[in-house]
């Protein structure tokens, strides 16, 4: 098995600075930078769901569009 997540998830977890973040920090290599394909998908998501982009800019759930884009492209 191979597990990965996106760097934005890591950054959200870093703000919490708890046991989960420390576990993830020890496995930092599993957090990937977004590809051009992921960034294009995020743009399409933002166009279709403007509230999601607004939420991301407010940093409330900044990782959400990245997670959704990765999931959509992986299916």
C-alpha cells in the first residue's frame, strides 16, 4: 500500500501542533506538492463552487479543495 496526502493538509495539521501533527511530521514525505493537473481541478472546483474557494482564502479549510481534487483525479 501507498498512502499520500497533499501539502495543504500538512499545513492545516501544523496549525494544531498536536500528536497527529507530530506523527505526520515524522512522515512528511507522504505530503505531496500539487501537480498542474490538481491545480487545474481546483480551478474548476472554485468556478463551480465559489463558496469553497472563499472558504479556502479565509484559511478555514484551506486543504479541502486539494483533497477533493486529488480524490476526483484518483477515481
